């Protein structure tokens, strides 16, 4: 399973893109998206998902 970003809540700050250890987050169109085939949910790298932990808007980066 991968994470996803709720586009309507995203402020486009970009914090998640730089924190993602697998490079799964990219800016596409008008918002950031998680590429599910690249998302590892930070397994093996961190105890918590970095996109969710750095996002300034709660529950914007969530499990898909």
C-alpha cells in the first residue's frame, strides 16, 4: 500500500517532496502527488511516514 495526498487540502508547500526517502512525491499539475509504485511508506527507513509527519495540514498525506 502507498500513501496519497488529498489535493484539496494540500497547500503546495513542498515539504513532503524533500522529506520522501524514496522520491515518490512529485509536483504534477496543480498539486503534489505520490507515485504509488515508488512509495515504500518509509518502511526500513523511518518509524513514521515522513510525508505525513512534515505536512503542516493534518490528515493531508494519508494511506491510500
